C-alpha cells in the first residue's frame, strides 16, 4: 500500500508514488496534440550549459551551442548564414530584470563564438528579424516595449555587431509590433516590415536609409470586431508579397494575404485545418520552387500563449500560387507542439523547425510545463509525405525551443532558439542529426507508427513497471510487520499516531505458529507526520503457512498468505481527496539470518492484486497485478536490493497487458532508498517496449528510458529523467 507506514524490520519509512500519477495519462496509442514555444520564464541554469559538437553526414560540422550562458534571460529569434559558413543570430537578453537588450552573436562554421553583443535600446527591445546587407553589416528589426506602448524598430549594425550611428529607427503608432522583415536587393532597395498595429496587420516600406516610404494598417477586418496580425512575410516571384499570420474571428484562424508592391491587398485566405479549433495561426512561410507556398504554424485547442498543457499541433499547409490549399498535415503528440521555422532542403524537400512538449515524458508540474519543451524537426516531400520526424533536447529538464531556422550551404540546417533561458544555436546535418550531449541528451527519431509504449507515455510506463515490481512487496511487508508488532505487544497507537486504530481477530499471541489465521482491520488509522498523513481503512486475512525462529528477531523465517485484501489509503491533507485501494491476494516469504533479510513476494496461483486510484471519490486509474515474483534483500549493514535479475511481473491496465522483467538487480542507496543501479524492461503485446536503466550520482537517482515505439527491435530514442518522476 502507499503507506507512509514504517517498515518494522529496519527498513526506513517508504512513500509510494500514487498509481494515478503514474498511469493517469497512459494511452494505448499515439494521439494528436501539440504547440510549442516557451513562456518568458527565468530558468536557474547554474551548472555548465549542455554543449556538444561533432561531424555529421557528408562531413559537415554539427553542434549544440548555448550562447551568453547565465548572463541573463535571453533567446535567439533569427539566424542567417554568411558566405564563409559562419552564422549570425539575433534576439534579446535581459539582465537582472532590466529591460530587454537586443542580443546578437556570431559563430564560425564549427560553432565557436567569435563575438557576442548586447545592444541597449531605450524602452527595451526584442529583435525578431535579421538580414545581411549588401553594403556590409546587418539590419535588425523588431519591437520596442510591449502592449499599448510598443513601437516597431530597425537597428543597423556593422560586421562586428556594433550599432551604427543614427540607429535605431522607430516605426508605427503606439501599439505597433514589428515581427518580421525582408531586405530588398540586400537592403540597397530598402526593406519591408510586417507585424500588427491595433486590430490590423501592419506593413511598412522603408528605404535603405531607414526612412519610411509608406505604411498600411487599415486592411479590411476579417470579421466584425476581429483583429489580425502578420507574423511572417515573403517576396514572390511575380514581384509581390505574401503575409502569413492569424486572425481572431470567434475562433482564431491561420491567414495568408497577398499584397502588391505598394501594400494593397490582392487576396486573402483563412485556414483552420477543417476541424473546430480555438486557435490556428502561421508563424513561418516560404515560396516553393513551383511558385506555390508552404506555411507552418500551429492549430488546436490549447495553442494560445501561456497555455501549459493540452491539444495543439504543428500545422503545415501547401498551397498553389493563388493560396488554394493542395494538402494539409498535422504533426505532434498528446501535448503542445507548434512550428516557427521553415526551410527548403538541398534535396528539394521541406524542413520544418518546431517545438514540442509531447515527447519528453509526462508533465509532472503544469506550472513549469515549458521545462518539457524540446526541439522538433520534420522533413516532408513536396507532395506532403513524411520523410522523418526527430526530437532533440536537454534532460533531465530544460526549456528548448525553436524560434527561427535557416538552411546552410553544406546541405544541413540551423535552428535558433532558446535553451534553459539562454540564446541557442543548433547545427544539424542533412539527416536531422546533431551533436550528442552525453548525460544531458534527449534524441528521438519518431517512427511512422507507434505502439502501446511510445514517447507520449514513456515516463508513465516506466512508473508502471516500477510499481509492478515494488508495490506487492511493500503491501505484503507492511502487513507482516504489523502482525509481528502485534505479537510483540506493540500498541496500535504507536502506528496510528494521528488517530484511529487497527485490530487483529483473534488477538495475536506472543508466539506465532504455522496454520494460524488472523483478520487485520483498520478503522481510520492515520499514520505519518502532519502534512503527509495517510489514513487506512479496510481489512485483510493473514495466514501463517510456515514459521521458524522468533519473528522480529535476528534469525527467523515466515511464510505468509494474505487473502481477501480490501484496503483503502487516503491522503487526508490533499484537496481533492486522493485515495488508493488494494484488493486481492499475495504471498510473502521472509527470511532473516544474522540480521540479513531476504523476501520473496508472489501472487498465489490464480490470484491477482488490483490497485485503484481515486480523486475526490472518482476513479482515475485502475490496474491489476499478477502473476508476479519479486525477490528483495536488506543486509544488516544497510545494503538494499528491491528486485533481483530474473524477477518478473504482469500488469493489466486499460485492456493492455504489460510484461515487466528485471535483467539487472535493482539496488538501493543505503540512506536514500532510491536506485543506484538496475535495469528492467517493460514490453507490450504489440511488440513496443522500453528498457529502463537506473543509476545514481550522489543522492540523485536517474533513469534512462530507451524506447522502441514501433516494436521493430531497434530503440527509437532515449529519455533521461529523475527517479522521482517515475516513482
């Protein structure tokens, strides 16, 4: 039972993770969901940043590079490649809560930082766009301030990242945000800015010197009272422009609008993926070689900024030159996913840069859900067929988000974004591979099909496996401890320290003998310290099938059969009230020799142990354990082993049968009682499986989950998580 109950024979108090927390989100197949990005959350990233470099397919350099580490909170929103293969990226950085500065960095072809610049702009500024200039240097564009006080800006910098005298320039009325920019003729012919001003998309033409030529922000409403914004702009081969973005009309819809060289609207299209959704929008746009368009963004019920969990997918739409949709695709898992980048691959296919909150494990803290964000990469053919989907991130936890994307001349591509509150650059090869981050690494190649065990539920399934191995022994051991305590004359008040009681019928004598049988009944027995109390109700029938020595001493052997188990454990300090019930049977053999203890817990032939979780009286999860055989040991010196190689358990939940097998003994730390080593595997009947490797560093235990989601015998990726996420 998940009891805050004390184990009597020298084992410290153990607390089991509620089965509901383990299996509530268990699903039998992958499902849709998605949208990404990250809230402006300051992450404490004091340890050295995760970094890596190497050589990818075709001999190209690949790397994962965190910029300006621990200098403040920041992000890279845009990146461009120069002729020598170096990269320049731009975004923002805020130090000690001060207004945002524009942040710019240059790295060489191998990812070595050549320079970093933090450029103050009065009122605070974020650079959303970056373009190299034919005359040398770069042009940045973005937004100063926020809300009703926001203004668009442009800032010219030289080749070393220093602001050029006379810049920045500001644009638009109060409330104007510039979100994207293109340079015409390398900037010699001026620039086009786009964003939002009031309820309308904002478009401005600016000359090479930064003077405003014209502006448009009075486009017809998409619906009565509905606003719209442009997040991306691209030139078309006929000398005109396409704006991509979103409009809010009852429900948000993704939009495309074509304008002429003077900003006049030629046509508009809206898209919602053909299903009701609370949100749809485009954040990336390219013209394809056939003269059509490829637009990417997000669609779903939980795509608005600030959403923590819910359904939001990557949205990818291919249109012809008139904006008519040719095909639509949605990508993502059970949580928030969304795209912010597009590029045309060297082989003629399309690359999508996105962020996912779906594949790095179950979100255990919704308030910090952005910590589960990872980079999400998709490659598709011009006809919409998926070539591959890959996930890259940092573990145990860190916010990793895609904000911009560019193809590189060596056939690879680069992502600009954020890692743990720092600007990020990641260089990939043509196959979507990059550097391995050693112990911090999360790398996943999503298979075309997934089985019952997949990346959506990986951490949940690891917890199911742990529970199947650990729960029966803890239930049986606790019952035997109380029986031995009763034979020693211990008062129920010593156990039920918070009130209530328990009793045995008939009364337990001082000498335990084989063949004796007792009914143990709990009457609101409340155990544990204030704030972490557990209240136990119900009963179980305990039969001693073999006894030798004096149970409770340093040398004895007891074989116990527990039947008619009908116990409920509440957490009275929780709101809503959380409860867990146990029903069924188990057998326990305990041998103690010179203070060294060994236990074997099993399911008697034809029996099972059912575990049910409730929240506020409503069943949230239910599972059945059995058959199972688990062997544990505890030495007099304190060395503990929770399971032994060859142990196994079967678990049935939601109609799915999972087999759990231990291949390396699960050893526990003497003081932490958390795993220091061990390997177990969880397998589903459809062939999908997961291998869980346990390790420890100091007092911290971690689990590496190697997942074969499609059952082909090859692992599709690894997830590294703290043990506390599992059990």
